[in-house]
C-alpha cells in the first residue's frame, strides 16, 4: 500500500519542481524579460508531461480511484474525486495543445503569443490546483479506504513504468531537461 501511495506523492513533488521551472522559462516570453526563452526545453518539459504524468501517473490514479469510488459514502468527497478525473482529461488535452503550438513556433510558423501565454497560464493553474486537490482529498482517502487487494492489482504496473526524468534511470532524451531543472533551481537559490 504505502509504496504505491509514496510513488504518487513523490511524483507530485517532482511534478511541482518541473512546473516551477517551466513557469520561470515561459515568463521569459513576457514583455520586459531580459533573457530569451529556451524553446527546446519548454517543448521537452511538455513532452515529458505528456509521456509520464499524462500517460502513466494520471491513469494510475484513475485505476486507484475506480477502486476507491464504491467505498466512499461522503458525497462531497465523491464530487471532488469526479473533479480530479475531469481534470485528468482536461490536462491531457491542454498538454497536447500546448505541444502543438510551441512546436509551431519551433517550425517558424506564426503563433499569437498572447493567446498562447494565456492558455499556458490556465494550464499551469489547473496543474497546481489538481495537485492540491489530490494531495488534500485523494491521497488521504486512498490511505484510509483502499485495501491491500485493491492496491495489489495496480502495483504490478509500477515496475515497468519508471519515471524517465526523476527516476533511477534518466532517459537520454530528457538529459537537457534534467540539466535545465537543476540549473533553474540553482539560479532560484542564488537569487
Ligand atoms: Fe497526481
Ligand atoms: Fe492526477
């Protein structure tokens, strides 16, 4: 039980770190910024968000939520868990949409930047609100209500799906992204 929940909590810590770094990089698109945004790391970050949180972490949570749902009697909690499931769909759609538009910039196509930044802002807020809702509602409910049998069925999926950025083995394709996170965090400490 605890290994699975610990993995979700750890993922949330890593996701928060990446979102903070991505925010700092995207802010360089704003007027008055003194440094140019590094488009390649923005695309790498969104690619990772598509490849791990959207493709594994959220589906893992959804599988656990399916086990949790029949055990919940509190209607307010049940509604919050439905919001979490809706957010998984919306986050996935927005990640893909942002990837398309930042890739268009990379391909020298014209992309209205103000609309893109507004959509990114909505995305960033959604991600943070989603993490808060999961940490305050979903995880305590999972800890309290899931049985060993519930968890056993889902745990087998863990080993074959390591985190390609923050896990034990960093994927070659995320080497630059990892260095970006470490470098951005060092800059933040230095400020
Ligand atoms: Fe999560
Ligand atoms: Fe989630």
